[in-house]
């Protein structure tokens, strides 16, 4: 996903070198995990000298944090694009946002591997924890707004957004870990069925 984005923009050489380091960090995290990701492995992957990493970032931890921000930004843009393509129907827009998690590029296996590496740092790295909190707060805020547009009372929209986030994350994780369990279409159908039940009779107060 990061490589596709890089190819679609023209950057000055300095920006390209910085972006190359971010993409290399994402690739190393996906392939090697946190333990195998270092200044040396990232710079070798990016084809630059180790000194260049420290020119753009305070260190490898700062680069990994920026990589997390970059990955979450692209994921958010994917959800926004799905909603924009869904038209004006509030229900269609909500469904598009939720089910985007079960289609490429969100179902890219490399994204799962990178995401797992970031999650492993949430409890030990304050910057990663901050980005994680911001990301999930923004996702729930989007869901709350989409639920409210469908007529759900604000008092119900918050708890439903939390539950829906957990449902989508669980389905996405299981689909990513073992795609033989159910198909993306089945995951979407389960989420939509749950949504429709709540929209008809909100279960949270």
C-alpha cells in the first residue's frame, strides 16, 4: 500500500529518501518483526547509509513511529474513499466504511504483519501508544457520525461504535490469519446483518 502511494506522487529527492526509509521500515517490520528491525536492516532495505536515517529521524524508534502514522493515514484514506464512492445514502456510506476492512488493500497480508509489529509496541512505546489511541479514536468518531446519520441516537452511537470496532477488528484479524475460515463477502454479510439489527432496534443505551 505504501509503495503504491509512493509511485503516485512526485517528490523532491529529499522527500523521496525520507519516504524510502518509511517504506523500508514498514517492509522490515512485516518481514522481520520488531526484533529484526534495526537501523542496519532498514537502511540496507532502503539502499541508503545508516547516517541518512539519523539525518531525517531522531533514531529508529522515531522512524517506526512515523511509519505507524503513515500506515494509519493510508488506511484512513482507504475508508474515506470507500465512503465517498458509496453515494449519498447514509446506510450505504456506513456499510462501505465498515466493509472496506474486508477488501484490498486492508486485507493485504503484509499490512497484517506490519500492524502486528506496531501492536506489540503499544504497551512499551509511548509514541506508538499515542498514535494507536489517536487512530482508534478517529475510527470510532467516524463510525459515530455515520451511525448518527442513519438516525441512531447519540447516546447509543458511542457504545455501538466501540462494539462495532471490536467486531470488525475480530473479523479482519481472523480473515487475515486464516482466510479459509470465511470469505470477505461472508465477513461483510455478518457485519451488515449486525448493523441492520442495531439500526432497527438499538441495543445500547
